[in-house]
């Protein structure tokens, strides 16, 4: 295990931020920490990086036991942290920022210059290398924020909500970068409010709520914990009032209802993995099917099932 | 080796950070150069500079008593009356040559010559707050007997106007004769060069405050504290970066006043430079101290600027009128101006100049210690 947290508790006065949190992370994994505000995601990251100490529990990093706020230089050297907000010097150029953090992580000379150029290139910032971040868009700042954490090529990259408040293009750029980094063998901890991001980049997901882990597994494993079923939406050209009744005769169909008064489009809920789509299409074929969409339970549904609340409502 | 490398990295980047903010550079370099010129032009005829850079307790004066011992006692009574002994030490000599020797060796600020029973001559070598007060006191005392008085003085219009403003003195038979002392007279330009450089260098503590706030207490702080750099190296590098950048900016202003405005800073330039460094050190220490004792960073900014304005104001930095409280003597502006004016107008370095400079460095040291202790608690507050 690269990282383990075992029965970790963190209290601020009477408030318990982490309540016996336990998880482990093996080399090369991409772990998504998912949870609403106050779930304990940032506290987990702070404890891992030594920015705050755990009240109790055991933490190991790269095989070393980490206690209090003390982390060995060797451990620190192997971690790259991308904080939630911009951790940049706004008046120094992008290149200066990268050089600064590279030097602090012990990268110097020609190697530093090479890595700075590489990082600028990877993050699409080569053209603005000499400009100060205060003149950057939110997306560019986010990318530079990540660059400062990867300049020393860390083994463990921790990204705390790295795509908040940016345009879709920059988000896509960042997600592609995380996918690439993970594919190259870097272990990643990725916290986010955005389910689709976690689904896209993470090989494993840990859902947290009120300081506890409530689910831990692959995206598919967690999705299966959803109480929700398969959902189909079908549109036909020749509607008939008998359609809902005929569909509901199929075994495993829970509900079939039109979504508007035209009676052309229907939402059909079927028991999960019952293979009913073919049967539904058979029933609807005489009515000239023009569109079919299917929706499997996803992390959003799983989160709703497990916590009883929507992820972004609390955020 | 790694620690030194880390320290130098933080120092160099912090230094660069201070110069990278063009607005701040303009405020700390261009603005003081302009304001020194503007203030000296606008207020040149009206200000009364406080340039009391002599020793602490007594101002030496020499009484020439050519007329004989009887006159000595009369004059002694008048000079020593009314509590003047608290401020002046008097040396009685027989002839003017001896008095001039004392003046040259800086052992006397004023020569009082008894011309005859009813006539007194004062020689005031240069304009300063203490010399003005001394001359006025003597004139007032002598005036009570309606005796004639002659004042010989340095070529400063300011002293003339000070004396002239007291009508009861003018009522007496007063003869004023100019005495040319070349370039020694204090001008408004000299005065504001000293006080404004001190004030702006004190405000340069803003660099330290911004660097600390940015590097240790916000998101960048999270990143910095997770790097494999010791906190000592980090804090030391930040402090030195801010201090050296501020010091160099102060030096730009200083050199500009010397070579463009033509201000004569005296022969002991190294002492002026050391004082500039002392002010910058104090500025950083004070700013960080305020930052750690005030909860919110924005409030700390306001408190810092308020304190610096008050310190400049009470020490007479804007108009030469220092507040008449004992503590004013120990305000950093007063300490630094003692050394700078002293270097400007004294041929020798006095003990007071050294002790004031020492105090300035001592303040910085104490503030750094307190800030380090309290800052550690603030750094991990809530963790």
C-alpha cells in the first residue's frame, strides 16, 4: 500500500471532521474522494500532507508511519499537492512559479529548465510562460496550479477540486492530463463535486459523508449500490393510449409513463440488468420508433441512494 | 547544504516577488522621490525641522567673559536661571579665540559674548531646533532687562523668522547679523529627504506582510508547507528577500537625493546606509508582528499603516514639530532621523547616534522573536 489511513479521527473542539476514516491506496490507483462540503475530503488531504494532525488513528505514507504534522522530507518529495484555490505567486511569471516550486522540491539546473518547458507544454501554457498569472483566465491559472504540483514528478498527486469554476475546454484539458498522468503510473487522489469527472478519471471511488467512508470500490461496484433501476426513454411516431399498458405487461417493468401530453415519448423503468430493452422495442416496433435512450444507474444515483442527499446540494 | 540551497531559493524568489509588483515599486521608489521634492517646495518656508541630533541631556554653550569675573556671575545667574541648567552646560572662557576653538571641536553649540554691561552677543552656528530654543531662551532672559543683544548666526532664514515671530523680543533693541557658514544650513529638501525616506522605508514592511500572508497563510502556504523545505529556511528566506528588496529600493531613493537633488548626506555615508538597513529591518519585523497579532490580514494592513502614520506624525516627520512626549524620542522615526541628521550635520559620530541606531536594531530583534513565537501559533491555528 502506498497510503493507508486506519481508523483516523479528527476533531475540532466538539465537531468531528473525520470519524474513524479507513482507506488504502495502492501504487498506480486513481482514487476519487467524493462527498458534499463538510464530508471531510479536505481534512483527509490536510492530514495526509501534514498540514494538520489527526486526533487519533494510524497513517502510513510510502511505508513510513506518519505522526502528527511531521512528514519526512523523503515523503514530502514524493507528493504533489494541488490545493483547491490558486497557490501561485500572482506577480511572478508562469515560468518563475514553476521554477520556484521545482527548486523547492530539489530540482535544479538543466533538469529544472527541461521540466519547466515540458510542464508548460503539457498544460498548454508555453505561449504565456513569461506572463504573470494575474493576467490569466481561471482555466489557465488552474492549469498552472497543477503544473506547480507536478514539476518534481511526484509519485502521489493529490488534486483537491481542480476544476472548480473553469470553462469546459480547460476542464477537459485537465481531465485529459490526469488520465494521462494516471496511465503513466502516478498514483492520484482526486476530490471533486463532479460525478462525471470522477467516473471519467478514477479507477476507484471512496464516497464520504460526515467524516465517514460510506462506500469504497470501483465506479461500477458503487453504482450497483444504487437503489435505482435501468431507465429507458423511447419516442415513437405513431402514439397509442395502449402503449403504457402493453409495456407494463413485460416482466420486470416497474413503470411506464408518457413524459408529455402528446403520448409520443415514454419513460420506462425496468429492473436492473433484466434485459428488457429488446422486449420493449419489440412491443413498440409497430408504432415506428424514432429515438431510444438508456440510462444505467451512475455515481450520482449511488450517492443519492447512500446518503439520501444530492452531492451538490450541500456545496 | 540543502538547507542553504533552500534558503537561497526562497530568498531569491521572494526578492524577485517584491520587485515584480510594479505598483509597489512605484510607491516605494518613485513616489518618495516626488514627494520629497513637492513637500520641500511647498513647505520650504514654513517648516521648523526637528533636528536634535546632539547628546541627550545638555547643549554645550560657551560664555566669553572678556570684561572680567563680575560679568561672569551676572551672566551666570541669567543663564542658569529659570531651569536652564536642565538643558545647557555652560563653559566660561576668557576670549573669543578659545570659544571658537570649542565651537570647532563641536564642544559648543552657541557662543555668548558679553560686549559690555548692557550688551550681549550670541553666535548661533547653524539652524536647529535646540539652537533656536537656546537662542530664544537667552534672548528672552536678556530682554527682561531691556538690554541690547546681538545675534550672529548661520545663514538660515528659518531661525531669523523664528526669532522675528516673537514680538516682545523684537521690541528690544536687537541687532541681527548674518554669518556665512557655507552649505551647512539645513534646507527643507534635506529635512524631507530624511523624514520621507524613513517613512517610506517603514511602509516597505508591507512587502514582508504580503510575502508572509501569501507564502504561509493561504493556499500557497499549504503548498509551501508541504514542500521538503524547513520552516526556518522558508521564513528566513522570505524575510531576507523582503528586507533586501526594500533596502535596495531605499538605496535608489537615497542615491537619487544625493546625486540628483544634490543633498549632502555628510561624510559618514556608511552610517546612513546602515540606518536605512536598520529601518528596513524594523519595518519588516513590525509588519510581521502586526500581522501575527491581528486576526484578519486586511485589518492588519490597516493597523500597520495607521501605526506608521502616527509614528511619522508624532516624531515631526511631516512638519518638523515633534510631539512633546518622552516616548517620541524613542519612536523609530526619531531614532533613525537622529543618526541621519547627525551624519548630515555633524563632523563626528556622537554616542547618541550609535545608541539610537542600536535601539533600532534591538527593536527589530525583539519584534522578530515575539513574531516567531506568536506566528507559530497562528500558522497552525485550528490544526
